[in-house]
């Protein structure tokens, strides 16, 4: 996947809002994307911002890709194609 110049981004975050706000998760992920990190790598890095006990998840949708990551039972789904 080409990750360059892919700055049309949607970044919803879910989970414990206080922790997400303190870490400014979406801003951190957007910064990773600005540095040409692929969405999968950016979501993996986002998870490292939080202690393992924090319920958190993120979905990254760009014009060229999609990625999501979650922990501790946060619901998420990955649909690739609708027939």
C-alpha cells in the first residue's frame, strides 16, 4: 500500500474517554500518517500509548487504506468488500 500523501483521514476513537483525551490519540495517529506511516502501523503504535488495562480502540480510514485496532474486548469489525 502506498501511504504517501494520504492525508484525507477519519479517526474515530472508542473506549475510556479520559485516557483517550489525555493521550490525544487521534492527533498522535494523524502525526504518524503525516510521516508516511501506514494505517496499520499507526494503529499499532497508538495502542502503545496506553497501559494494557485501558479499554481503547481506534479506526483509521484514509483514501487509500483502512486499519483498526482494539484491546480488552472493545468491539470492532473489519469488512473488506460487500458483494
